[in-house]
């Protein structure tokens, strides 16, 4: 994957044509919206795009204050391939560019209302009532560092429970490569039944979902679970599930690929007493996000939204899982690093 970042005057004709073509395909043709995409803000903006194998997979632009919006803003955000975390990556690069080029300590966006959950993942919070722009419901959202430090008691409790499950998961199966330390029956005798549900989910995320992304040397799943219903043979687990692939470079885990898959896992018990995931009801992308999330989570939807938008709690879960995984598997690494971001020290 390659990041491109240029001022308008630095763009080649072919680059400009391709960026404008993609914007037109998505915002005008796909969304059936007649509006003026070329608004004279491009000339003052920083243009960013990601390419994979020479193909543009995500793009955005960063506008200085007083142009598209009163504050520094990010717009024209597009991913051409969904489910591969390109949207999160290009937004992170947009935030970096806003700070580097324009000294931004606040960044605004005009987000289509259905995409609110996505932008919350990268630190934006709603800062206006809904409004109609070019015939489509929008909201203003704002990025400020202090937004990411806010939390509430329910989030704290959920975080503690998730971390406890992570600890149980890795302590009961310290090294996936060592299958001689205990038999399945012995493991069952030391685990609660609920712990085994989450082990099954962990295996499903690693063996099935993780293989849908570009491969890495290490696959690490984690999740922020919302609720469990095991009153029937069809055990249902609602949550925000993540899987990430990494390569190892010296003492650092380098993020390769991955993403989140929110929804409901269906877990069953096999004839030999082992639990396994037999189905997954996934929340949809784009315009399908809100209706599918409400249908799948039902009266748990508000709890899901809090978890989905709590970037700080999710990063704490992620950091703890990476720490547990690397220590349990005796990996000689000290840091993990996302594309375009500083390396983070793995807790001892």
C-alpha cells in the first residue's frame, strides 16, 4: 500500500482526472445526487489517496480554515473497496495532514448522517443537529483530542469485563502452537462455559475472518462484547468484533490489514462437547449500517452505539489483547505500529 499526499499544484493531470472521476462516480452517479463537486476549494486543499497495486482504494482532501468550512476540514472521503480498513487509514492520514499543513487543533467534517458511527471510530463527535445538504441528511462532526478522553461508568464496566475475558482466553490457551499441554476435556474442566463461547469466537475470527484480509505473520482478534443469550441451543453473542494481521519487523508488530465486524455471533455445541461459531449476522456498510444495526441489536442498540463510538475503550482492549498475545506466544516484540502512526509500547 502506498500513501500519496499532494497540493493541488503538485498533482499531475492523470492524478487529478482519476481523483475527480472517483468522486463523480460515488457522489454524483452512485448516490444519484446532482451537485457541484468541483467547488474551487480543491486549489487550496491537500489531496490524499491510498493505492494498492496501482489502484486508488481510498481518498480524501483537507481544506484550510475559511474555505470549505470555518475550521480546517476533511472532505470528499471515499473508499473504493469496503471492509478492508482503508477508510480508517485515509482519515487518520487526513488528521495528520490537517495538523502538519494547517496546524489544526480542531477539525470539522460534514458527514452523511448514516456514516456517523464510522467517523466516531477515528475520534470525531457530532457537533450539530442534522441538516439537509444537497438533498442528503448530514451532521457536522468535530475532532478534538479531549473528546477521546470522555467515558462513562457503563463503558468502564464493559471494558473491565472484556479485559477479564481476554485474560481468561490467553491463560487457558497460552500458546496456540502447543497442543500437548492439555486435552480439550481438561481445558473444559478449568473454564466456565461462557469462556468457551469466547474461545470459539476467537478461533472463528482468526481462522475465517482474518483470512479474508491481506495475510500477515500474526493474526490477533479482539472484541467489545455487548450481550450474551445462552438460553437456547443457539447461543447468541452481540458485539463489535475486530481482527488484525501483523508482520514482525525487529521488535515491532507492523499492522498489515484488518477491520471490525459488528453484529451477532451464533455459537453451538458439537456432539463431542466443543463450541463453535455456526453463523454471523453482520451489520452492513454504508446506507445499510443503521437499519441492519438496529435490526440485529434491537434493544441493545444504544449499548452497541456507545461501544462502537468509544475509541479510547477499544484501544485499551486492543492494547491489552496484544500484550496478552505477545507474552503468551513468547514473541520478542516491544511495540505495535499502525500504518502512518507512531509505534506504541506494548505493556509488560
